[in-house]
């Protein structure tokens, strides 16, 4: 058996699984410290379907710990951003587009050094070790404990980043946390650099949180390995999370979409995940979320690491309902739903109250919303359906019909049919699809780089990139026999010499439980 847990802004959902069979489910309110809600969810699972700790083979968790820390600017380590690119890139130094609050929170120091490559691997300038030693001395003088190193076109050739890391580690000591941009972001210097700095700032917190989660699970008598879900719908082990906490940022919507695929049996569809605060809309392609092809803004910072292409709108079970306009959200009572909604004895009119008044849900005390006019309640439900349909229509890329699967506890807000799309599909256990998605997640690896495709060697060059993705998935914990390429893009870059081509390969495999 294994346990899947997904932490949302309002609820913490958990499932006990035996293979692909759901044995028990639970939906608990998320606690302020997050970890407490996870512990409570495991305890309720055990009460509902007793099990011994030795019977659990793995615990998979999707958590909001890290994105919350960044948004709230708390628990961030003093961080330096070291860029290799001089004499180029001087006009736009690192952290140039960061909000002042976050830059102050990480006590950000920025450094420019010689190095970097052109797109085709030609060096911009040689690395200057003495220059890096001087920068490292300044970092030490300012109490820097985490360093983000980025080099121009490091996805093409990353050897200078690794050489710089060796020098910085030698000068600052083995305890310094170093994040390298070629391991985190994609082509695009500023966005990749930003993602690397965010990762570096979260490294210390990652150790603390992973240790806390591990201790909480171990306290339940469960000795099984713990995995956290990442942005692309795959898993990473504890050591990987300690190095790359930034990879967890979009695990919530991703888990829901993977869970929707598993529970509905559909590999290609639109998924609407309605929680307590927002409705997240995305598309499943071959069973995995479609990834965004543009930069992603996180806490006001532009990044370009792997993220699902998700459109979020402010509609959820805890959303405020405006009686004069019949609009819902974007403000929400969040995890205070069970104390502030009318049906729970509170004084705030929420979308959940409307669902109960319209006869779509049996939650709390229905008598407390008996005064709400049925015509008004129906009009609000229709308006929610209209806005969700508009969002799904914006996400699809062709006019062809597409099935719509609705999951999440807030899906009671939608009628049985959506404008434009017709019937809404609600799979079994739809309210905890996110936890199911976490529990069934696989392990993946991705390579995104620019290569020069020589005439006559195209197949061997592309096969080499695919093999790198497979090797990366195996290194992340995938069973070698199960790994396969699930996504591959090849985009020629015009106006550049040498048949320059951007190649992206993604490999996915089942978790290797023999390790």
C-alpha cells in the first residue's frame, strides 16, 4: 500500500492506495504550519482503514510549503547571484527585475564574472579563477550561505558553471549551498537565472521542511521512503527536494490533473480543478499536463522552469459571493470555510452556501441558507459555469470537441453541463483526485538544449538527447525497464548558423521500489 497526500490552500487531502485501488480517503483543513495537517490526515486514514507502518511502501506528498515561503518572503537564505558572461550581459545585472521586498528578504548580492558561451558552444571569454576568488571573499564577508551560479547558454555547455562552483565551494567551505542554472531552467538567461536564485534562497528551508515531513511520517510508524511531487507531474526523492525545492511550485494543479487522468480513464481532456480558493484549468496531453511554452511569473519574478500551462480563476468553495452583482470571488475565506461560511454557522456568504441553497450539495446546516432565493442561487451557479466554460475555451488550441473532467471538492459548484462543452464528467473520488495524482505519480527527467544538427547525423544527435533524458529519469529514481520518452520537441532556430536546433526530450518511468 502507499499513501498520497496533497496540501492545498484550504484542504489537505489524503488517500490510502493499494496499487490503483483506493482504500480510504480523507479531506482535512490545511493547518497554518502545513505539517500538522499532513499528520492529522494520516491519522484519520489509519482510523478509517487500519494499517501497520510496515505495510506502507511509499508516501507521496504534494506540498505548498515552498511557494508559500517565497510569496510570504519568509525563511529565505542570504543568497548571492553569480553570473558568468562578461564582457557581455553587463547592461542587465542579476536580480534586475526582482521585487524590492524579495530582494531584501534574500539579502541579495550580485556578481558578474567572465565566462559563458555563444549558442553554438563558442566561448564568450575564458573563466578567471582569481576573479571568482575575489567574489567569493566578498560573499563570505556579507554572510552569504547560498549561491546561484548561471552562465550564458549553460544548457549548451555547462562546464564553466561546474568549474565556478568548485572554486566557490573551495573558498566558502563545503557547507555552502550551490545551485547551477543548467540543472534548473531552460534557454533564456534572465528567467533561468531567476529560477536558480529562487532555488538557492529556498535550499536551507528545504532541508528543514524535508526533515520535518520525514519526522512527522516516521512518528506514525511509517519507515517507507518519502517522495514529493514536482511541477511536471513526476516524483522526486528527499535528496532531490533538498537540492531543487523550486521544482515543487506547481505540484497542486499537476497532481489534480494526473489524478483526473487516472480516475476518468482519459489521457487527453480539459481538467477543471475547483478547490477552496481557485479553479485551475489545464489540458492533459498523453496523460500529462501540457507545459507552458513561455516564461512563468512566480511572486512577481519571471522564471522559465518546467511548469504546467494552467489558467487560474478566483472561484472556489470558499469564494465570497457578491449579492449585488451575482459574481463570485476572487476573495475567499480559504481554510476558514468551516467556521465562516453560513452553513457552518458563520456570517460570510460563500460559493459553498450557494451550492447548498441551489440543492447541489448537502454540506453543513442547510436551514442556515433557507432564506437565499432559489432564483438567485441558480443565477450564481450559471454565472460560475459561464466563467469556467470561457476559461476552458481559452485554454484549448483547436475548435474540436474536448471532454471536460471536473475534480476537487469545489466541483459541486458546477452544473452537470457546461456552455459550449456539454456534459461534465465527474469521476469516482473526484474530490480527492489531487491526492490520487500524487500517489500514482511517476519519475521523470527532461533535457532542453540547443544543438548543432550536422547533415547526416541528425538521428544520432537526437537519439543522444533522448538517452540523456532517460538517464536523468533513472538517476531520479525511475525503474530502468519502465522508462520511455513521452514528449519530444525539435524546433530549428532560424537565422543562426550551423543548423542550430532547440531540442526538448522528456522521459518518464515507474518508481523503482527496489532501491
